[in-house]
């Protein structure tokens, strides 16, 4: 089986002294893993930064055996954020979520395009707010849409609008910007509340039912914001 494609690097692990096993989310073949011989060389190490986009030539003797990649750099995104730890941690988290939540070898052009849009978001002045909506969009494409507008109750307390999710067991305040999407905010505590709400939804409805945990990269990202 042979094909050429372009893909974003999701993860990499040492295979032997000179090679690595890499996982990409590709445009036409979905999530695919394979060996990169010489992947630990100085030249390839510079290319193989999590989140970079590469040209891939894939070759496998059969569908039941791991194949191997030949690579060329297409777009080097990650190096632009080496001196921006918050955004670099965000890249690691986004790629980790796609690795964790997507199935092998299932083409999904919407998710591929969503990764491209992710890098547009990082250059936005309100990138953290937009990233939270990016996560919600990712979950929606995977069949886990969180329609907050249908489950919140609007309340006015002390002349302030509050949106609340209430059940017999819990009560959650939903940050206003998640409902009124035109609200502009860079308030860190408000944004962290929004990030936590989405993380809790992901954990309860997707990860725990599949015996998975929130990735460590999410904890690292949140900690870097504080």
C-alpha cells in the first residue's frame, strides 16, 4: 500500500537508536502512524516538531503491518511559538486531543481543516477564547455537540446576567461568553472557567466512558496560563 498525502504531526516516540514512530492526522487518510527511519537525525528532528505540517510518502507491505514514512516539511508552525510557552502548550494540547479522540485511518476533512484554522486562532488577540470554541467545534465534529443554549437558565442577579445549568445533583455557572458569543473578554479567570466547563464535559461524556483520562497536556496548558 502506497500513498502520498499531507499531515500534521500529532505524536512521536523513539523506535530505535535512529528511528521514531510518528502519528499524523492527514488530509485524505485520517490518523495514521508509521516508522520514520532516520527520524532522530538532526535534520529530521528540526522538522518533526509537534503540530508541524509535512508532506508524507507512506509505504506498507500490508494493512496489518506498520508502514513507514518518507517526509518533507510543508509548513513549520511550531518554531514560531518556541518563545511563547502558553501557545506552545496549546499546540501540544490540540494535537494530543486529536490523537486521543479520533479513530485510525478514518478520513475527516473537517478536522483536517479545523487544525489549519487552529493556527489562525493562535494569532488572534483573543486566542484563548477562540481556542475554547475550537475545542467545542472539534467535539461537535466527533458527534459530541454541547448545545449550551438549550440547557442553561438565564437569571438576572444584582443587575447582572448569569447563565446557569441546574440539576438535582449540581449547579454550574456558565461563563457568559459561551452563550453570548459576541462578548469580548480576556479575563483569565472567566476563560479558565470556560475551559474547565468544556474539559468537564469531555471527561464525563467521552473519556471516562471509554476508560480514558484527560491528557496531561491539558493540565500543563492550564498551569501555564496561571
